[in-house]
């Protein structure tokens, strides 16, 4: 509830996801990539950003956000060859796409109904 309505949050779910750490501060400066040079690691209830390989001086530090539990689209423009087009985790992306399809079908049904109602009104008028 604390973060509802905020355009950006930097939250890390730890454990089974029932504990959340606010990463506002350091984490907000690390961008997402589908082919990152770092990953987040949970050690003793703390979140660390750990290098996956040697990182050159001046190279941007990135990790895969692996987003879950979101309603909005989270498009990715990381530009890597491995880019999946979204900052959601692959499993969450499948769920997200399925939800979108349902919403589109509902909207199409509503639109068809309102068109039908609209033509009925036109006949009356
Ligand atoms: Zn990407």
C-alpha cells in the first residue's frame, strides 16, 4: 500500500517474496539488461549486486530486473541480441501476455455490444 500510485519503485522481494526491501538509492542507478553483466544475490537477508563477469572500467553495470507482480507493460530496449522485449521474467511475461489477451477480448466484446446498442439507438432516432 505504501508504494501504490508511485510511478517508479525499486523493490526487492526476498525469501519467498513475502519480505520486501526498498532499493531506492543504489539500485535505482542500475539499469536492466536481458544480457546483464551483474545479478542480484540474496545473502543473509540482504541484496547484493554481484558481477557475472569482469566489467571494464566505464562499462555500465546492469542486471536483469526479472520483474513480477506488475500490471503495466515494462518494455525493454536494452538492445542485446538476447533481448526478450520486456523487463518481466519469462514466466511472468507469459502470464502478463495471457492477461492482456483476456483484457483485449473483453474490450472487443464490450465494443461489439456498444456498437450493437448504438445501432439500436440509431434505429429508434
Ligand atoms: Zn532487453
